[in-house]
């Protein structure tokens, strides 16, 4: 079974620009969550999508948004980028919530976003 | 609100010696607890979980963890450390109901195994 795939792996953007990151979950997983990892703040939850609906949201400004498609692939968008948005963005997929699903989440390798 | 504490930023251990990485948690109700490992420039890799049942859970690569409800702890252990175990370890908690699949992570513990 293929794992969680995040694209692109690396990205350099300029302040004020916007960026879209993509995540393809493990086949059959309907839950996709996004996390931001920085040296100062650690791992912070951004939001979770399940069957195309956002069902949980972390404490991030409205510049951070996401969506999920009918095939469970998810995208997150950050508008008006700030230097502080530089981070590793991790996507996690889970089968919890589906019949016979399990509880653990599986992570992709992340997208390293650098804002200059 | 749920929270996780990993009191040690770094743990150093000699290869062949046992290792322990500490984790304490706070959550309403019975917790779902997880350990993940992260190698440089990589995502998080699932090691093991506690949902219910035996307090000692076994996971990947010879790791195990001991759940202690009275001390609200979930320490990660391995009987004999390897140099290749050197990595960043995260403890995470999720509440049993509500909150979807949101995980709350500790700050991470850097494990360094030396020859």
C-alpha cells in the first residue's frame, strides 16, 4: 500500500504570495489532518477534513485554509505569506471513522516551506 | 483541553543500554496515546499506541511503552539501544470522544545513542 504523499517536498515563496500544498492519503483513508512544525512552536494542529468536510480546526489565522476532494486528496492554502509561515507542513491520514478503521495516523514526509 | 509533556529535551544513552523517553499527559476521559519518531527532514513515523487493555504495549523496532493511569504517564522504552535509534521522538494524545483525529503532541525528545 502506498503511503501518504505530499507535494511538493520543498517550496520557496516570497512574502505576500500565496501557496498551495497537496496531500494524497493512503488509499481508503477518509480523514486527512494538517500540522505545522517549527523549531519554536513544535507540532501544531491546523485542521482536519473527513469526507470533504472540515470537522476540526486549530488556532491559526484565516490565511490558512484547506479543502478535501471526493477522492480524499486534500490541499491546504496559505495566503499573504509571512516570514513566520516558514515551516515543515505535515499531512496525516487515518482510517479512524470508517468501518473497521484503526486509530493511528500516518504521516507524509512533509513540505518544507521557506518564505523569504 | 488536552496536553502532553516531554520533560527531557535530550536523552543520551550508550549503545546496548536500555533507554527510556518520558511522557506525561492530560486529557478528559480515557486517553488514546501514541509515540512517533522523526528522522531528519522526514515526516513522523508511527511506533506504537495505547488504546485500552494491557498497560505494556509493544511496537515497531523493539520499542515498547508503559501506560500508567495513576501517574498519567506513557514512557517509551527499549531494552537495548542502537545507534540507529538516534532521532526525535514525539508523544501524542487524542481524546476518546470528540475532536476528531486531532493529535496533541509533546515538544519532542532528541535521543542520542552513542557507541
